[in-house]
C-alpha cells in the first residue's frame, strides 16, 4: 500500500483504515443474492448466538431508506436495506447480527447490547454507518443523498 509521505502515525493509521475499508467495499461490489444472504445469516447465528436465532427469511428490500435493517420476530423475517450493498462486508454482517439478535431480544436494552458484544466489529460498524448518515446530511454534498 502506498502511504503519502510526511504523515503522522495517527494520520497514517487513519489512512490505512480508510484504504482497507475502501478495498473491502470494492471486493463487496458483487451483491449477495437472497439465498446467500440467508446462508450468511445462518452462519453468523451459529458463530455468535450458538445458532439460537433462526430466521425464516432474509432478504434485501429497496423500500427501506431510513433503517439499515428490520425484522418481524413473530414471523422470523429479516429485511436489509439495499443501501448496504457495496458497503464493507463487516458492516453488512453487523446489521445481520443486529437483526438476528432482535429475534432473541426485542428493543435496544442492556440485554440486547450484551448479545451484540459477541460480534467483534460492532463498534467499528456502528461508526461506519454513523459516518454514512452524517455524510448524507452534509448540505454541500447533495449527490450523497442516494435515492
Ligand atoms: Zn435494532
């Protein structure tokens, strides 16, 4: 990786993180199909929740622009916003893990976040998504609005 000269160590670290995220996003250009998405959710449930979260359906939706993901625990269905497509894999995984956790614990109480601690990239993924929302709101970047 080519690092611009005269960067402080902290700047260099930020640069490396930024470039790695950018690379990850490029690798993720190939969009997962709904079947692959279901398989991925099953794998994540196995890894982080001993397979206790068992969604009946996991799919992309295009009508969800204010939330990254949602679920209907009674039906066991999980929906992910198509806006996540092209984001780094760990971010998509975080949203899946988040919705899987809702099949076990409704709401965002302490119990819920304790479950999410099992996923090691929770904080980083939340930071990434907050950054996307913040960038969306920048008045001088109208093109970032997406839809
Ligand atoms: Zn939630």
